[in-house]
C-alpha cells in the first residue's frame, strides 16, 4: 500500500536516446529508447544495468486513459505516474503484464493510488502509484479510470513506468556503485499536443524503437532537495510548536550503542544500489522514537533470490519515476528474513526517511516485501522486523513494547479516523503501523494483526517457553524419575535469533548454559529429590523461567516379589502347544513402570498386570525371561525355566473296564473310554500344575477327581458340540512336588461314558 514518501526534488531522467514518430495529425512525438537488454549471450546474462521505461497513456475521454497491449523491453516492476505531484488520482489504475517465461498475460491488478501526500514537491517531482512487482515481463496493458460520480479530470502526463532492476555482478556489489545508465521510453509531445491525451502512436512498439548511440546520452544536473533541511514539519510549512527533536539535520550525529545486538543487514552496495542516481546527502533526525511497519505491495510469490532485484526496482522507481532523492524506506525485509539497508546515511544512524507522512522526523521505516492485506508475513520476516526494531529503539533506550509521544508534522486523519493536528503530540506504540499514522491500509490487515507478536518478540522476555520432554527419565504422576543423567528438551515461540541463551537450573542453580538456538541441555543429578527448570535469556536481558519439574534420582532396581510362574489353564491342548498362564508380581521402592516378557516371545505389561495367557511347547524346557523396570530406568530380570509334559492315558493305573479308541483327533491318536461306574485312572507325577485332558460330547457323563487322595471336584464332560483334547480341569501349587491325580467314572444316568485323553503337568 502507500508509503508516505517525502518529496525531494530531483531531475527524473538520465541517459536518454531520442527518436521520433510522425503522428497522424502532423505532430511529432519524441521518445527515449533504452539500449537492448543484451540478454542474448552469457555476458548479457551476467550483467544488465537498471533501466526505467515510460509509456504515455492515450486518452479516450476526460475520465479515462489507457494503453493497449504493447510489446516492451524487459521489465519486472511497474507503476503509474503523472505530472503534478500535488494532484491526487481519484480513481482506479489497473495493469496487466505478459510473462517473458510463459508468454501468458496476467490477470488485471489494481495499483495502490492512496499514496501519502508530498512535502513541498519540486517542479520535477511526479505523483505516482505504488510500484508493483510482476516478475520478468515484456508486455504491458494499462487502464486508468476516474472515480464514479466525479467530474474532475484525471491528472495530466499520465504514463506507465516500467522498471528493469537489471542484473548486478558480484564484483559490483563490492564496489561503491555500479555506474549503470538507466534509460526509458519517455513520451513527450511536441507543441500543439497535450501530454495527457496522446494519439495511439505515442506508445512506441518494438518495431518503432530507435537504436541509441552513446553520443546521444546526457547527464542530468545534480538534484537538489526542494525542502530545506531546516523545514520543521512534514506539512511543508513552518510550525513554531515543533520541538528540536522533531527537526532533521544534514550533520551526521554519532551512533549510540544499542542494548541489543545489531542484526545482519545487507548494505546498499550488497543489493547493487547505483549511488550515482541519488547524489544528495542524507538528513538526520535527533533520535528514533518509533518504528513504522509497512509492506511494499505487489506479489508474494517472488523467490528470495529476487529480493535484491525488487529493492533495486523500488529504488529506481522512487528516484527515477517519482523524483525523490533516495529510496523512501530506511530498511526493507523479505519473506526469508533478509534485511536490506534502504535510505543511505548509515544503518546505525537516525536517517530521515520518507515512509510515513507526518511522522518521519522521529521514526524509522521498515517495509516487508510483498502484499499482506490477506496474507500473513512469514515468521522469519517477523523475527527480522523484531530484531531490527529492537536494535534501533535500543540505541535510544526505548522499550519496543512501550509507547511514546510523537509530534505531528501534518494535520490529517489516520486509517481509523483519528485526527492529528500539526505541532501537537500524540501517543503511539513504539512499533506502529503505517495505517496508525496515515489513512492507508498499509501494512495490510494480516500484517497489522501480527504487530503484537513483533512487539513481544522484540521486547522480551522469551514467549512460550516450556519443557517438552525429559530424556533419561520417566514420568509417573507429576514426578520424573532418573538414574542420574538426564536431558531436558524445550521449545519457545520467540525465534532463536532473539534469544541470547538458555540456562538449565537444578534446585534453582544454573548447571548448564546453551546458545539461544539450542533446544536441549543435559546434566547428572545427585541421588535424591530435585527441582529442574529452564531459564530463557532474551537478547534484551529479560529472563523467564519454565515451570519447575519434580525429579527424583535413584538407582534401586525393582524386585520380583513372586518369581514368574507357569501354570496350566483350560482350553484346547495339542501335542506341541499347551495353554498356560504366566504369572508374576513385581514391585519397586519408588514407582514400577512396566514388566516385559523377553522370551520365549516378547510382550510388555503395565505395572499392575500380574498374569498373561500364553501357550507353551510340550516336552521342551523353555525359559520364561521377564524384566521389571522402574521409571528411573533401573531394572531386574528373572528367568525361570518350565517344561510342560503330557501323560497319555496309557500311563495311568487302571481299575475297572476301559476301552481303547483310535482317532487322529486324540492326543497321540488314542484315548480311553469307560461307562462303568467307579472305573478309575490314576497318574502320579512331580510338578507344580496339572490339567485333565478329555473329549466332550452331548452324551458324555461325569467324573470325580481326587488329588492326593482327596476328592476335589465333580466334572461334567457333557457338551452341545463334540470337542477333542480339552483341558477341562486344572490344579496348581506354589512349588513343584509329587502328586497323584485320580479320575473316577460317576456312571451318570443315560450318559455314563467318559473319554479321557491324558493328563498334562508342568515340571
């Protein structure tokens, strides 16, 4: 949007080559044509001077000017300007450009016309729109229409101004200037024609361009400031109430040290400023009380490799189109956070800029490249603005989050309708927006909403500091447990470039200090209870400390109150897989975290779990290794071994009548059946758990079970579906011992028969 550039008289054009076109009405239009871009070879691509081309707009009616689609030399930035700088263009100006890469025409784009009024403009200073970056182009179309309902004519001398920022070599950026020769399509009418209503021939095409010669170039006279340095107000008239601090001086003051470090800044020579086009000396304010934030308007899809070109384009537009002494902004920032020196005079000095009408004499101006009306500025750009603003304000002991009193240099209203009277003082945020001082949308609604973030980042303390995790420690409830060595990880929303350092605190004392870019630090705690926190030190020196964490350092391992045991449980038995229950009980003196099964398979259990259903391989000794962990990372392992064994029915001592049955559904292919009341089978074994394995059917009967001579259960084998190899009854003991299990046929009425498939036990 608009940027309140201070009007400083400067002859507009240099290095022009003249040609002529005969008009249909007999008039002669002279125009200036730049030398070809020279982009056809490697040398041309390596270097190309900055050039400005001007195309006059033809008139259709008193309320409309336009330029049809026109082929042009290469350019990347454009704007619309007119003869009388004091004349406002009350209407709309729309442009479109043709891409050199694709050959496609862009959509129509509005130019920002609400540019700040000028301060005593000289006769060569022109009124102008904001420049618009369109990328490398070779065609343009323009239409300017006065505002509906008005009868006043459009300004005279309307033209579209095309800026080719050129290519600056690395060697030139190390010198004091490029000495390039800007040129232009400058349309000037001969006597008898009007500059604001030229004929169609006033816009030369490529076929009409005259080839310039070196002998036709002219050197402009040195520009002079149309407003004396002693002029006290931006309004252009003397004001007795203006304080000395609001006056500018041609004498360079000393550079005071700042309370914060200076951010990296690309100097004018670094972005390729041609110092020959702005020979006037800078002016200086007494100090910097406030920073005004702007955006430059234009596209946001530029690459950061193009940023220096954009800055060169704005510089050329301000000086060679608008006629100012220099670029208006004190600093410019791109979306990648690169800071560029703007108006010359010394980045560490209070250079008088031309950015915020009525408030330039006590402030500095920072412009973000791009349009932020509905698109937020990147965090990297915000961080650079915050660093730059903190540094400039820090030179004068000002708090970036505070307010200040500024003396108005003009009578006006801002974007919000607040009225200001020249010579009176008003309260402003130290970091304010262009719209706070002048009636413009700049820096756009989205960037304006980000100003509180810029202020907090610039002023400190560090925002959003919090510990995100503690490596080497486990959290139980609100307490962390560690064996001693730990790593604390943190985050903060304030960018690292604004943070001086972080400190790791244990029991309130600093045990480690890191850089502002760090996100973690480690230490080793002594055994016992502690508090651990992180302190962030902002570049301003302000500190903030995270919430303290409770941390216990301990090295006592958990214990198994009950050694992991294996017991048989009900279910289907195979010759290779037996259903078992793995049981255990682990404890810790502080806080048990988990128990892991390490073999014969793996699993993880919570601290309150004490059993798990598994399967075991029969006939094979298997180690069941388990490890208990506490939250500090201490652990203990227990690895008992168990062997499930299957005793066939034929291994039992028989009494009564039993019949052998054969089927692949039985364990070992055979089983015993009996319907004789009181018939029995007895197994003797040494183990810690036993299970009776049977077949079940709807006709199956009941059996009594005796353990070590005592009847312990009556089991019914009846089932609605036929089932084989079923562990129907189990019994476990706390330790391994010799036991006998006896089954006795009950002789159930109508279904006396039982079928047994053997006995399983664990040793």
